[in-house]
C-alpha cells in the first residue's frame, strides 16, 4: 500500500513539475530544443563535415547561450555510415523516441534523399549542409527541409562557365559512375555547350577508384583542353594526384575540379593543385568576419573549417534565431519564420530561403594558389569572382519542385 | 595510326604498361598473403592494414624524424614486420589449433582497430608523401609519358618478388620453413625451433605488405583506408593463383593487372569487377586455382 502511495505521490509531483515547466516555456516541445547531427563520421566524407561539423554545431549552441527562451538546447549525434537505411532509421528513431526538433549536417546525397522522406512523413525539419545533388530542392523537395551550402548547379555554372569563357572550350569528362556523377556531368555538359564549348570524350570510372592512371592516359589521348572531374572526395584527390604524376598540366591540358573541398586541397598540397579553378560557397580567409569565426573554430578543432562546417554553424544559428523569434520549435512555424528572415552572417551574403527550400546566397569562383603565393598551411585559395545569389542557383522558373507554382 | 580493336596502338601499349605496374603491386601484396597462408595456414585479413601501416610509418617517419624515402623503404618493413611478429607471438599463436575461421576473424578485427584508431587521429582525406627527388620527372616513351617513379615501382616490386621466391624455394632456410609447416613435430625432433620460424615467417609476410605500402606512399594519398579497398582484390588474386602458391601469386598479380588495365580501355565501368569475374571462372574450372595443387 505504501509503495502504491509513494508511487502515486511521486507521479503527481512529477506531473506537476512537468506542467509547471511546460507553462514556463509554453511552446517548446518537452521544454527543450533538440537538434540531431547526422553525418558520415568515419568514412570517405568524414573530413568535409564529420566530427568538425558537430563541433561547429556545438559552437553555435554555445554562442547562442545554450538555451532559447529559457528552454535548454540538447544536441544528439550519429554516424550514418553513408548508408541511406542507417540514416533514415536513425532519424525515424530521433523523431519517434527522442522528439528531435531539427536534423542538421547530412552529407551523402543518397542518405539525404531517404532522410527527407522520413522528415516529410513525420512532420520534422532538416537543414542539409553537406550534400551536393541539386535534386534535393528540385524533384526531391519537401516542405520539411532546407538546403543550405551549395549544390551541383552552381558548381557547374560557376566553374565550367568561367573556364569556357577563358577559352577552355573542348572538354574530356572523368565521371564517377553513379547518380551524383551522372548529374554533375549532365549539368556541366549543358553549361559547356550553351557557352559554345564541346565535350569531345569521357570515361565513367567505378566508384570508388584508387588508380586513375589509365583514365588520365585516355584523357591525354583525347586532345581536349580541359579535363573535367565530375567526382568527389577521394576520387577527385586520386585523379588530380595521378594527373600531376603523368605531367598532364605540363603538357598543356588543364584540370577542372567541379566538387573540391578545402580539406581535399589541403591533403593534396599546393604543388599538385595550383591553378585549379573551383566554385565554393564560402572560404575561411575571404574577409575579416569569416576569418574571425574560422580562427575560433581552428582553436577548437586544429583544422580550418570547410564550407560545409561553416554552413552548419550558420544554419544552426539561423534556426535558433527563428525558434526564438517564433517562440516555438514547431517545425512548420519555424520553417516559415526562417524563410521570413534574410540570412546575412559571416557565411552567407544576400542569403534567403526560397519556397523550394533552397537557401540561395553568393557563391565564389576561386583559384588554388601556387606554393610561392601561399603564406601558411591553410592559405590555399584566391577568390576570383563573386557569383551573385540570384544567378548562382537553378532559377525557380526551371524548378520541378512540387512547392513551386510554375 | 595502327588500331587494336578500335584503340590506337599507342594508347593500347600505354595501358599494358600501366597494367603491369598495378600488377606489380598486386603481386607484392598477394605474395605476402600467399607466404603467410601457404606456410602458416592463416588467412591474414590484417594484410591491408599492414600495407597501410607501412605507408604511415614512412609518412610519420619523414614528418617527425626526418627519415627519407630510401631509409623508410628499409625501416618501415622492419618496424611493421616486428609489430606483426608480436601479433603472431601473443595472439595468433593462441588460436593456432582452432579452425582457420578464428584467425580470419582475429586479423579482421585487428585491421578494423588499426584503421579506426588512425582515422581518429588523421581523418580520411589522406596526406601527400613527396616523390623522392631522383625519381621525379619521367621518360617520354613515344607512346606515353612514363613517370620515373612508376618505372622504379615496377622494378623494385619484381626484384623483391623474385628474391622471396628464391628464398623460399631455393635455400636451406626456405626448405626448413616448408618442412616445418608440413610436419612441425618431426622438425622439432630434428632440433629446429619451429615456433620461431613461424613467427619470423609471419613477420616477413607482413614486412612485404609494409614494403608495398612505402612504395605506394608517393603514388596514392596516405590514408587509413588505403589498405581495405585493395585487400579484397588481392584476396581474389591469391584465390585465382591458388592459395599458398608463391610463384602463382606473383604471376597472377601481374596478369590481373594487365587484364584490369585493358578493361579500363574497353569497358571502364567493369574495371573494378573484372578480377572477380576471372575469379569465378577459375573457381568453376580449376577450384584449386591456376597454380595450386589439388588437395
């Protein structure tokens, strides 16, 4: 009897406490804002987001003060192993059992497309910083996610167009043989041909490939002025290294890396990558504001941040501001609030969230510095031009997104 | 221009040469596996990790101790080989009497631990190891530009393969080794320290992998995952050659490099799978492998 009484009494006390807590933070589910960080923490894509991205997210939470309107901010994290199943199941568990309010990070496009379906079914909210496929806010768009940093459209549009304009009008495409590679190859082909260039040949290599010597030899034999790399991560690194060993650039051909991250250039070194043109959403050394944030990040992580890691901080901050402004963590309301506020911070210039979920902001055409021009380990890019936000991304008039009225 | 099946002769020749160079890597790695399996009956799944450790030993040696490439070519195999001997002495020996499967699981687990630990410290992007100065540049062969370093890799790998084959098949030490694995009790009775021989053999096989790792360091980014992707192909090479056959491993390694090289020209999409197709064919027609003896 006493046992039952005790249990009853404590339950009532607990219930009362919960009611009080809820009334204090009227609109926050569970009295907490819960953020889940999902990324490849151990595989091919680890270094461009991974543990560094989680650290960036934690920085945003700390800088925000650790709570929103009195509700504590709680961060969850998980490794998706670049597997769509693992990613989707993790997010389902987060929403069902842990009441996670927002999912951040998200790298491999295949994982992201699976996760956004889960978010849509469960009325969640996701902010994607890592992945490349422009289809995420095109045919795969949902009202439940936002794509923050970059996608394949500006990559092709920025880099390929700049190269054709400089006279690089014959291309040989080296493409990773899977969906992302094919998409990027398609985008590049379109841009090259529209600007008066021509694709003279190409090869689709298995994903992943460690030895590119054979493909580089074929590219050399093609006589194209430009060898376009429609691949990512380790494949790009290997291809560029091999090209350098075989004297591809010395013989007068030029490489175009279409998706190159800061960590890739750092890994390959300037001797190998100098002169490479690339499109990036952000660069740590592009102005004082960026430098200031990057140096704080460097103190904690020991590496300079990639555009993805910076984007994770930027998007988390914007999310938390929207939660504060809206006074709730309800996904739909927060999503609307986020879209209402322009995004201008150290990462994003002239940024706004469109109805298809694409956060458009200024993108940058950069060139990798020569070893002589670089003053220290992370002094890697020279920003050549700014691609204005409204030109960089796929225009809404071409959108196939169901949320866009065309 | 002369064409071979629609490919210019020059390109064709270039691809053959590149295939041979890749084949030299396969040969070197599958040789170590074949030695370990042939003499010790251990399916060494840590072989890829040892290859990776060899490359890392060279990289870290240069970064922190100023050890140059040539010294690393000698020191890294010694270091990693010594490490391998510790693994054999304190771990593999304890499960020596159990089914092969246990050795496979143990070495696989070890490989995951080494890889995971290094990922934690170095990430996966990999680091550059500079090409030694005397081997920079290359030769214009007419049909292709051959980087000097790749020519060196081919030569060094072939010499080491021949040396190993000679040691095991043509010397007294090699004869002890082969006899010791055939009938350990009898060899012990003759006063030969068989457990020591076994430890040394494992150490040697691992050292071969580490040697290949140092050779690979200037070619590919040195990253913790560099071994695991290669290991499966190398296992296929060993299966095709015949488990345990030393000459078979070397010849098959070179041959598979050539076949892979040609696939990259005619049907690049299949380049990663062609070796496994050959493996299936060989297993169907000659289950003991091309050079293996029927059990």
